[in-house]
């Protein structure tokens, strides 16, 4: 069993801060940020929190799924992953269930940081395998600007705000999931509730360079697939240097590894659904494609999922 994408949507705040904007108060420059991260700009949400952004993305994904004949009442589950919930109770997912009128869906939020979308997608497929659900709306939404120390030039330059949503339906094809956590290394990237994010950038960098290639190889082995059989590898958009290193280490064709980090920065759990929505709207997702997604982030957590279109 695997998941098949039948609708995508995203929401990006109108306000955009390019690297030059950050130099108004930070000792940094466009060249350093581009060279070390590949990031040129990020969206910043001043007015909408993770809940409202999630709703906007969800509405667009449902509109898209409507073309395939799926309506809100057909949803069996709604999952939101976020590390920046603007409401705790009820969950953002329950709010969205109410706003969409998805009366047959159960709904809840989870936090798996930047691995969130992959983890929650794998969880949805596991529910599909038990027969509990058929259709799920999966959303990643983050207002990371609210947890940045905007005077910490080694971390705030990386992150951005936004939301992405994907409607997936159960598909009777082979699938595979891989998920890992290393709580003992959690101090590398942390934030207490209401506080500001702190990060050991080099430690996280080394972790990503080791674990992302590993997890991609793990899922290919589980799928009994060669990398050449995969149409697209969708890697969490954290840093272009990490993406390029993974491409090199695994010998992937660069055109099979799309990226939008230059325009988005790292939007944590929203990065993969935003990327999927961009690809969909650009007509780059054709029926029957084989996609491997890989995520990594705070926890530490890392994982991969297989999804089709
Ligand atoms: N502008 C200019 N200089 C900066 C800077 C900035 N925004 N941030 C740090 N520097 C400086 C440092 O102070 C240091 O100066 P020094 O040599 O005088 O001490 C120098 O640049 C090198 O810093 P370093 O931390 O070694 O840089 P780096 O090459 O490791 O790049 C990151 C820093 C954060 C870009 C990089 O470590 C990284 O991307 N890590 C992964 C983080 C990540 O992806 N997190 C999310 C995971 S989901």
C-alpha cells in the first residue's frame, strides 16, 4: 500500500525578506548567505499564524482534489504538522476540519520538526494499511519567524514561513516507510515553548550529510528499486549545500532533485508540501510518477517516504 497524491495547495505570506533586508540589522551579506545556504529570500508572516496559513493551503489542496471528484466529506483524516502552533487546544487540524466541513474526518496535530511531513505521510499510509482511512489531508504549516532570534545571524538567515497541503488517497501498490529518531542528540537544534531557536549549525550539517543519503538508500532497498527508477527525489529544503552533497554522494541526476530553497528558505514541515504544490502547478507531476521524499530535522529525526501521483 502507498499514498497517491490527488490534490496540492500552499500558502506563502506576501511579505518577502531578501538577504539584503537582513543586513539592515545583521552583520551578514547576500554573498555569504547564498554561498553557504543557497537561500536568496524567505516569506515572512506578520499577520497569519500557522493555523490560518494551514487553512489557506488546505482550501487550495481541496479545490485541486475536487477536480478528481473528492470533497471534504470524503476525508477520513486531517493531520497538521507544525512546531509553531498558534493554538494548542483545539488542534489546528480540528479547526481545519470544522472550516472545511470535513465531518467524517478525525483530526490532530503532530510535531516531528522538519521531518514532520514525511513522518505524518508515513503515518497516514500506515492507517491506510489497517483499513482505518482511505483519504487524508496532510498539512505542514510553520511561522518560524516567530521563534527566530533575529540577532543570531547563524540561524535566522535560514528559515521562512509558509504552509503546504497534500490530499492523498490509498493506492494498492507497493510502498515503504522509514523513520528514525535520536533524542540523545536533541540539543543540536532546540527551542523551548515561547523561546527562541538555538542551533549547532555544523552538527546539524554533519548529521544531515550522513543520515539523508542513508535513509534514501534504506527506502530504495525496501522498495527494491534502483535510483534510476525514481522520477523525483524530494529532499527537505534546508540548505542547498546539503541537497548538492546528497546528490553527489548518491550519484543522483540533479534534474531529478527539484529545489525551491532559494526563494523559500527552510520552512520546516511545510517545505516538502510547498515543493510538491509548486511542481503540481507547474505541470511537473504526471500520473504514475514514483517519488521518494526525505526529511530531517530537530529531535533529531530523519526519515523517508515513497509516494505516487
Ligand atoms: N553572515 C556572515 N557570517 C556568518 C553568518 C552570517 N549569516 N553566520 C555565521 N557567520 C560566520 C561565523 O561567525 C564564522 O565566523 P568566524 O570564522 O569568524 O568565527 C563563520 O561565518 C563560519 O561559521 P560556521 O558556523 O562555521 O559556518 P558554516 O559554514 O557551518 O555555515 C550554517 C553555517 C548554519 C549555514 C551551516 O552550518 C548549516 O547550514 N548547517 C545546517 C543547519 C540546518 O540546516 N538546520 C536546519 C535543519 S532542519
